């Protein structure tokens, strides 16, 4: 998965992909230093900011799923594909700890 590659290239250690959580799924679970992180990845194939494809309701749902597995930081990664390039837009979350 290109999202896992991107996070790894930015120093995170991806430990799980497509994790089933009660009533849902999280795309990636990773470690950023000593902090466990859930990352929602959204891919689009047109020229808008890919992070816009992760709407507010989806963000709330992912945050709830992350909390169920004890993760307090949720990142969002938008990946936009065009004929000429791949655009990454990473929004690291903040932790409540």
C-alpha cells in the first residue's frame, strides 16, 4: 500500500494494515517514536486536495475506532493520483496524552 510506504519513508513504523475493529476498520496502525498512531488513507484520482475526500463524519468514525483500540492519535493521509504525478497530503493528528 502506498500509504504505508509514505509513512515509513517519514520515519513511522507501520505494524498493521486494514485492522478490523468492532463495527469498522482502520487503514493503518503505526508507531511514531513511542506513540501509537492510526492513519486513515484516502485515495482519489482527480486534481482536488485528496484530504478533502475524508469528510467530517468519516473523521469522527475513525477517531472512535482508534479509541476502541487504545490509540489517541489519528493521522489522515490523502493520496491524489493524476496522469503526471502522485500528490500526498499528510495531516498528523494531535494526541490527548
